[in-house]
């Protein structure tokens, strides 16, 4: 498993043609990268086209969400089997925008994770993170640990299964705040708390070998340096700054130390 990841979450920001254009720009920028540690998450409607564009490139593609059941009568949903079939390699789950706007719960994230792991060949990216009120009340640590326990309840990782955890304090995400990232010291503390919590759940060996913890929330090419060398910060999940190919390339180089 790679040690660092740079993940572009394009959300629902762009039209199909714009997605295609941006993907082509990404491909040109990243053609000398050697491993698939750069991941792009387009919306469902553009997934198959974008997968075609990145075929034989160094960029992997993932989905922004998944359903917790297999094929069936679940209008509007997409299952892990389908994502795997079309060539997705990663799948995000429990992003804070879904938790805030759609009331997605940690129990649902847990069900999605179980399903994705049982289908196999897809690397889950599970999101956690406290909100502004919880942070202000000094409850961040307890909240993060409680979220981790819910998300990973009853989860076992197979020998070769990889897992990414995205720590995204909700107040630091550009959608919900002024676009100011967490302070590096606070990121270090939060990631240590998460690492200790997953060590307890999965054991230290599995945690070290199969789990990476990435930070998300207003990362850009100007502040990437302050997160690049923090222990347990294994990369970045990037929203706004991933919508410009050059900017994302710049910050990825810093994060991935290329
Ligand atoms: P942001 O988004 O980089 O625009 O803050 C991050 C995310 O929501 O994943």
C-alpha cells in the first residue's frame, strides 16, 4: 500500500464536458507519476468516461458514494458490484456533505463499508470528523473516537485489503466554513487519536500495513507543505483545490514528495 495519497473530490461541481476536460488536463499533468497514489472521484454520471480517460495512466478513479446492498430494487442507488465492474478502484463513504445534507449516519457508513469489503477489489475511503460546535466544546477527541468505533463496528480486514480513513473536521471544509485548514499541530493530534483508535480495533500490524489516514479540509498548494511531513497524516482529500489541474498537481507533488 502506498504511504501517501492525493485524492481529488470533484463533488457535483462540474458538468460532464467540464469533467472530461479536467480529466484530460489531469492526465497530461500527472503522466510522469509512477504509482497509483493519485485518485480522482468524479460524480456517478461521468464515472465510466473518466475511467476510460485514465486507463493506462497513473491516476486511479473512485466513486463518491455507494449503496450498502447488492443489485436490486433500490431506485437511484449504485452498488459496489457495479462500481467494481466498471473499473472503479476506490469508493468514498460518509462524506460530511452527505452527513449534513442527507443525514447519513455512521451506522449507514458502517453498512456501506461492510458491503464494499465483502465485494472486494475496491478500496474504501471512510470519512470521519467533528463539527464546529463539538470542536468549540472541547469534545473533538471523544467525538472522533466514537465515530471511529461506529464506522468500524464488526469490521474485519482481509489480508490484502486496504482502507483509507479521511479525517475531515467539518468546520475546516470549504463548504461549511471560510476555507481555513486545520492547524498542523491539531491535525497531528487528531490523526494520532485516530491511529490509536484503529490500532485498538484492527491491531497495530494491520493498522500499519493496511490503513492510511488522510486529512481533508481546505488543503491547497500554499498550505500543503505544512501537512506533508506530519506523522500519521498520510495524504490529503481535496475538494476546491482539485478543480484546477495545475493547482492539484502542485499540491500533490508536495504531499506525495515527488
Ligand atoms: P475542500 O473539500 O478541500 O474544498 O475543503 C474537502 C472535502 O470536502 O473533501
